[in-house]
């Protein structure tokens, strides 16, 4: 290391210096940035609507307009017939219009678009045609299906590009849910143990009652509402699920405050420990004893309607155990260290010690587990999509494309390209996880 690096030494700089030395991990990070960019720009890279078009003397930006308002439309005078016509941007076939000028996306097809002239598994090198304003023509380079189509005429390249967004969203959101649950439960279990938190017996019973009622009214009663909102969209589904969490927290908080206010003597007023570590550890053991994929398949199969949002929540709810175990182990080590003991001696609250002093010093190993967990979540979603469970039929994912390939062995492009996409993405996350593990491991510090 240089003298300048040693003078301004911080663990963050040290970890980044170590990570840069891991060439596979660094290259994988650049690949991941490229995948994220591809996912964010997917509506402008693969879309059946032009980016810019001039028609009948009017200038439009269909791809941008439809992104803001999916049902956007406008009326123009047809330059050939002189009749007023209504253009619904999301459903208009712009290729059949006599356009003055146009700028097409790199892939001028949407993932759910059916090309009637490219049905029945058209290969990348097969003869391809399209319907223009002058009739049927051989497809030019821009209108060719460069990676082929499926049996319904859907473009494989467009499906791969938009499938990138779905896979990354599934990985990040599901592991986000798992991380919140795992970090909180692991931190409380590791910090308090079985004897570190003592409250009155009546308060303990009130908290358990609040947990029961919060789960009942927050999740069981609202299960149909949450499922319907997820069917309307991921954003509305997550918002509805967030309300369920708030209802659960509200019930627990209210009953905790009520239990604190109740002052009794004798049996109900005696101080008893809350065995947080035992509860969390037994929950981890129960979930780990069940095959996670089989559990996800069972829960997804009994849902009334398939939803990508519900699938992400299910994956998150069964994937927190590894993160919780790592966080618990870190906090069991940290609670015996001098700075935690000093914070206790100064009278800091447990909440401040956990969130301000404990978590910043105990999450390095958790980041590695999260990176591996995202790869596992993407693989789980692809497996369920391949089996036809969890995601709706109209959502194009890498797994669903692979599933179509198993029914038509001659359509090799439906197996090779989605399979490569899944392999590359999972490998990237695994290499990043290994790079983080090496960079954050104190045993390798020089």
C-alpha cells in the first residue's frame, strides 16, 4: 500500500482496495452495472413503439409518451385518405403507416407483442417478413428477430432484455425483505440473548397478544387485498404489503405500551426474561429443516392468482435465516467488546447501541450473504417460472422462455439464450459475493 493510502486509512477504503485486487469480482461488478443499465433503459431499447416519429405533419415520441401514460392517444388526419384517425400509441402498428421520418429502438418489438408473420418458432437465420405501408416485404435488419421467436411470434431478444429487469427486481426486492427480517431478528437475538431483556409478565403476555392480533388483522384478513394489489402492479402490491406491516407494528406497539402502563404486583408483575435468542433460533431451525424451494412452490401453488409481487414476498419470507444467523453471530461477538460495554456504562439505550453502534460494525459479513442470496432468489424465480408456478402467463421471464424451449427441441434459441442470461447473472452475483468476502474478511488484512 502507498504512504498516502496509509495516512488516510479507513476500513471502507481498505475494503475497496482489496476488492479492486479481485479481478473477477471487479469485472463482475462492471457486468452488473451494465445489466442494471440495460434493465433501466429496457423500455427504450426493446419497444414496438418508435422513439421518434413524424406522421401527417405531426411529431410524436410514442415510447416516451406511453411510459408516462399507457393509454395515451391522439387524433390526426390521414395523409392518404384525408380521414381523421385515432392513434392509440400502445396498440398502433407504426410500421404499417406512411411515416415521414422515424427513429426505432434497437429492438423494435415489445416482449408481449405477437408478430403474426413470425409465428411457429422462427429462427435467427430463417427468412423473415413484415407488413409495411406498401404491403409485405422482406424484413430489413432493424425489423428482423435477431434471436428468433417463440411459437406465438414473441421476440426472444426483447424478452431477454425485459426479463433482465424482472430478474433483478425479484432478486433485490426479495432479498431486501429477507435482509430486513434477518438483520433485525439476528441483531436482537445476538444482543439480548435469552436473559438480556426482562419485562413484567403481564407486559410479555400483552406483547404476544399484540403479535397475534397484528398478524391476524395485518396479514390474514388483508391477504386477498394484498394479492389483488400485487396483480394490479408491483408498486401497488408493495404499498399494500407495507400497510400490512405497519398494521402489525401498530398492534405490537400499542399492546406493548398498554402492558408497560399496567402496574401489578405478585405473579403478573414479576420480571421475566424474553428468550429472544431461543425464539429466533428455533424459527431458523424450523425453516432450515424444510426444503425452501418445495416450501415456495407449495405456497405459490395455493395462491388464488399468480403474481410476481407475491412470489417476491414469499421468497423473501423464507430466505432470511442465513442473514439472521450471521447477524446473530456478529452481535454475540460485538456485545462483549469494549465499545459496546462503554456505551452501556454511559447509559445509552439498547436501541441506540444496536442501531448506531452495533449494526455499522456487524454487517460486513451480511453483505456477502445478501449478494449470494440475490443470485439464489433469481435462480428460484427462474425455476418457478420454468415450472409455470408463481408468475402470470403474460409476464415474460427467462424461466418462462426456457419452459417454452422444452416443448420444441428444434427451437434451440429458446434454451441457449435464456440459459446464458441466467448463468451470467448468477455467476456475476456469486463472483461479487466472493470478492466481498475476501475484501471484508479481517483474517486477510495486511
